[in-house]
C-alpha cells in the first residue's frame, strides 16, 4: 500500500513540474506578444502600458472582466 502511495506522489510531482514548465513557457511567449488587448484586439493605450507593463487588456476590457468576476463571486456566496 505504501509503495502505491509513494508512486502516486511521484507521478503527481512530475505532473506539477511539467505544468510549471508549460506555464513558464506561456509567460515568456505572452511577453513577446504585440501590445494588443486580449479582449477586443485593439492596441493597449501607451499610458496604460506604462502604468502596468504586463497589462494584457485595455482598460475597458479589463474593467468588464473584473465586473464579471465580481458578479460571479457574489453569486457563489
């Protein structure tokens, strides 16, 4: 029984390690993207990019995502 648990833990560690590696790769590829909004595709305003260099959405789309998330969380409670 203990051997099965040890094996399962080893597999879980491998899966998590692979997931972390893939996530890091996606982060690097996202950093290389053009400064276009993920929501509407328009170019992100330069002032917003200066304020938040990692912004992936324009202010309007980001606000919409945050409103949606807030409503979703409120409905869960």
